[in-house]
């Protein structure tokens, strides 16, 4: 990402300690959102991608970070140790920048902005559009993978879809994603409560991410991790590994659906 001279000038106007913090935060944001653009908006450094993504600013005793109200709300628990408001949080100069947390917030905002932009595009598509169906998009995605990985992914796909008739699939967050289509109690769409599991590739292994897997009372150890945001993970080495854990996967999905608020 090309650095914006105006942002350089903004940062250079602060004391060395503040400059270092601002540059560190700038680098974290840039890495988490490599396709974003640097500008100055509202008189402070801003990253844009399908609209404003995040802002940041320097102050006498802290660094201000502005990831929009949604970015604060979703990570409210982890941000509670910092002074924060509806759309902002303050990182004291005498404390380390929470790099991992900032990175995850930025990535969330990237996904959110892209999803909002895509939803606007969908509204403009004529009724007789020849756009691929969600199922065809998932199939096309799998066909582009290495044959061995594609075979395993396709098997996982069938296991997940066969767990319940009210599970559907789509490409979301650039990955095959599976969601619940049945009746649910009203909720904020930004909470992604319908999303059951997302399938990713990670260092040659297949990774399943359950965004709200913490609500499943899994005592078998099948679900991995203890993330504060409620995520739980599952790693598969190959198709044999999937087959050996097939019942565990379906059981977790069924328990997830059983816990849906209707």
C-alpha cells in the first residue's frame, strides 16, 4: 500500500513517542486491510475501502482509534479495559498497542464494508440476471482448488449440508460458508447469528471456523480454541481425518441448530 504524504505530514507533527505509536497503528491497519487506501478525512488519517473503514488520531496522552460503532460493539468485551465510546477507543501512550485486537477489528470492518457494498450491488441486478446461484458459486470455488483438497472440501460440504435440511451454503468472506435458513428470533444482521461455519484453508490444512461455536457444549474436544469472541475451530488434515470425525462434525452442527433462538 502506498503511503499518503498527507498522513506522513499529520504524524510528523507529534512528539517522537506519539509518532511511533501512530506509525505502529498505521502499519497494523495497513497489513490487515492491504487493499484499503490512506486519506485524510475529518482532519485525521483514514483508511477507506468501499467507504470509510477506520480512522486514527494522536492526542497528548493517548491514540484514538475509530472503527465505527459496529467495530466497537462486536469487540466490546475485549475493548472494555480501555476508555471507549460508541465509535471510538483510546489507547494510552504508556501502554502497548493491542496489535492482534486492532488487526481483528480492521478485518471485521473490511468484511462488513464489502458485504454492505455487495448487498447494494445485488439490489441493482435485474431479476433475470444470469448470475450463478449460491450453490453454483460454492461449486465453482471448490473446482479451483488443488484436486486432493477439493475432494476433501467437497466431502465436508456434503457432511455439513446433510446435518439438517435447513442449512444452506454461499460464498461469504471469500470462502464456502454454511448458514441456518430456518425461523429465528429477530437480531441485528451485523451479529451474523445465522452463520454456522466457514471453511478456510490454512497452511495446507482445512480449517472450519464456527463464529459462535462457544454456544455448543462440546466436551469431546472436537472444537478447538477458547476465543473470547465465541469462535471455535476445527482442523482437518485430509479426507480420512474428516471421515473419522464426521459424526463429531454433524453432532456439533445439530447442537448449534438446537440452540437457535426462535
